[in-house]
């Protein structure tokens, strides 16, 4: 069963995006930046669904299948959050659900 795309926690909103992204390594190996951009667009859509935007995000956790993707993801991430960068943890994981390459909580 898929997880909720967003959850309300007291006065905060928490978004979760990853497995619901339809772009996977098997079809977009050469377009990793497009995949990473799409994941963050999905995060934006989740935020908008609860009347929030990236400036409302306090912390993210990023899961990468390969830390070799960090530099490229960091560029996309920096553009997404502009001036209000939240605290962030980034970890490499052996495997993500549904074969995803990146997941952002």
C-alpha cells in the first residue's frame, strides 16, 4: 500500500516523495538529472497540495542509491530551495522501493 504523499504534524506539514515517482533507472539511466528534477517537482506538488511551498520545509532526508549522484543532485536541490535551504541529511542506500534512484522525505 502506498504511503500518504503528505501528512500534517501539529502545525507543520511533512511531505514524502520517492516511490510514487514513475521515472526509474531502467528507463532513464542517461537522464539522471531529469529524474532528480522530477522528484523535486513531485515534492513541490505535495507541498502545494497542503498550501505550502519549499520555504516551509524545515528538514529533508535524501536517500540516494549511489553517493556518486550527490554532486548532480546537489545542483538540482540548490535550485529547488533557492534562498531558504532546510537542514538536510543525505545517505546512500543499497536499494530503494520500486527501483527508485532517489527518494526525498
